C-alpha cells in the first residue's frame, strides 16, 4: 500500500531531526524560544513603563524586586509540586498565570492607568509563575533526552534559549521605541499563551507514576537529603549562590555606573552585555561538539573566568577589552552550564529532578537581593574599584574552594548507548 503524500512529508521531516530529538524535546525548545523572545523584551518594557508613568529609578528597582522576592520564596515549593504532579501541568499553569498578569499589566500601561502598587503586584505574580515554572521545566527537559547525546541536546537547547534572549532584547528595545512599552508587554502575554499551548501537548507517559508521598514538607526534606548527600552538588550550589550574586552586582549596579562615568553612557554597556550574550551562544555551540570526560572539573575551571568582568570594570578597562572579556565570560559560563545540567541528568534520579533543580535555583538567586542591597554601602565604604575587586576575589575564592571537593574533580561522564525517545501515541496527548 502506498503512503499518502502527508505521511511521506511527515516522515521526511522527522528523518531530518536527530534520533534523540523526540517530540517533547522539540516542543520544549520551540516553547522556550517563544517565551524568551517575549520575556527579554518585556523586561525592558516594564522598566520604561514605570518611568513613563512618572516613576523614579528607585521605583524601577521596586518593581524588579517585587518579581524577585516571590521567585525566591516559592522556588522550593514549586520544585516539590513539580515532582508530585505531571510537570507539564505545572508549566502550563505557570504560563497561564504569566500570560494573565502580563496582559493586565499591558492593558493598564496602554490606557495610562498603571500605578506603582499595581505594577509591583503584577510583577510579583510573574515571579510566582516563574518560581513554579523553572523547576518543572528543567525536570521536564532532563527527562526528555536519554543516552550519551544528552549533553549535545542540552547544549542545543541552551543555544536556542540564549539566541532567543539576545533577539528578544534587541527586538524589545526597538519595539518599545516604536510602539510603546504597553504593546510589548501585550506581545509577551501572547507569547506565554502560545508557549503554554505547545507545552500542553508534552507527553509524560514515559515518566513513571509518582508514588503517594507523605506530604509537601516530606518531599522538601527528601529533596534536601538528595542535595546534601552529594558533595559535588551542594558545594557547587553554595559556590553559585555567591558567583551569581557577584555577577548580578557587577552587571546590574556597578557596570552601568562605570559605563556612565568612564565609557560614555548606556550604549557601550549595552554592547558589552550583548557580547556576553553572544558568548553564551558560542559556548553552547562549542558544547555541541565537545564532551569533556571530567565534566564538573572542566566546568568549574571555567568559572574562574567570571572574575574577569568585575576586574575589567575595577580598572575601567577600554571598551574593546571589556567586550572581549564579556565574550569570553559568556563562553566559559556556558561550558559550565552544559556540564552542570549533564551531571544532574546523569546522577540525580528522574523522580527528583525538579526538587533538586529547585534547590539549585534557590541557591543561585537567594543571595542576589542581599548583595544588591549591600552594593551601595560597599561602594561608599571602600570605593567602587575596591568593591569590584572584592567581587572578583570572591569568585576566585569560592571556586578554588569547590576544587578541593574530591567528587567535583573525579566525577566523570558515563557513556551510555543512545536511545531514541519513544514517540507518543496520537490519541490522548495530555494526561
């Protein structure tokens, strides 16, 4: 019997994809590209919306903080929930919350009715959605690939994610100027709606059914035991609680000030941040081909490079040097990022992916508000250059400490035969 043209076309399209790129992986990557295109533009739009409503620089910070606080508060709960119920349901619900909050935000801005408390509340709802979404998304990604091609799959996913982020920021800035911040927020709401629709068709039938647990707190304790039982895991989470906070202070507080006083304003600083984004894409592209055997050791060595941007800002390096440093820093952090998620995929049981990921996320963002709040007093007490050198030294110290953990140096990649993900049945795509 001859196949129909539609079947032949679908088969040909499927054959062009790698064997490990199953339906879930393709849907996850497409949805992530869509949301990153919208969200990176929305970050710019939200700041301009606050300023256009008459808000000050401090008000912009309050709206940004309103998003960060619930993200920190609800991350661990989000991870436990994502390991108790099908992860795609958590992701879709979080996307729905983000869609509604951004749509209301957009409507208020477009009609000139947005007040500071409303913008803070809507940003807080967006942060809450992100807190539940992130652990579920990372767990779903790790469960979507198997075998020795996992590292390549993660690298391609992250390359698409970072590329969309760069494009979203560029498009967002242009669209804010052309259409106004309200319409950019509306586009972000539509992007969440479309991405949520795609994620609704993720298939979870290959994931074993969860056994009834003893409760949410018991799940959180279980996840904590999973973390502290692996020295390589808790040590790197502790390391990155400092590294991410230091990078945040350098890029969000001191970097713009150095750019204003030494480099000529916002445009050069934006160019330097763009170079970092390009570096992350190049780093992901490198990791598509390169599979270091001692993946955590290699990844941790690359973290030392994250001290260079703070050092370059401390000496007010010329723009060409700063751009080169930011580019290399982006490459290095992506080598670590792919190595890290590959190690998590290899070592952590599937049914605990999201809880462990939540502790990882919590460690990464928990100290950011503290370091940001201390940035001003540190500059006043020691001077900006000294404070930046302190940031660089902190990165070197905590990264050196991690290398003393034997498991970080010794954990090796385990090669396994590649397994093609099973195609889900046509009927009943959502459980």
